[in-house]
């Protein structure tokens, strides 16, 4: 993020050549996030699902649903879902390639 912020500051200061650095830093950050999310999806969440009893998951899910309803409400949530759908259509992401055995062996 520091590299991206610094490159953006250089662009704002009138240095158009810094756009390449913005692009490079943004791609590096996207790669970092992709790896992070992959580890969550393939390692952390499955471990949590195995470690937390189903009855507890139901309590947690009900709590998350309640907080979401209180803080967002259905109309606002629908707006976010619609925004995500529009962004996904406008900027399709390549499919992630992951090892057949998952991220951890």
C-alpha cells in the first residue's frame, strides 16, 4: 500500500510517468489480496468449520444476520450486491488457479 500511495501522490503532483508505478503497485496489491483470500477460503475457513460445532455456527450465523440487518437493511444490502454485480461484469477477473490438493498439504 505504501508503494501505491507514493505512486498516486507522484501522479497527483503532475508526474504522469508514475502511472506505470501505480499500475505495478496495484497489481502487486491485487496479487497479495488474492493469495490472502485463497488462504482464508482454502485453509482458515475449512479449519474453522471443522473446529466449531454446528450448533455454535447457527448461533454465529444468526448474530451476523442480525447485525447485517440492523446496520445495512435489505435495501442497502441489495445496493451493494448490485454494485458488485456491475463491477464483476465490467472488470471480469481471471479464474484463480489453485493446486488440486488445496493450498496446504
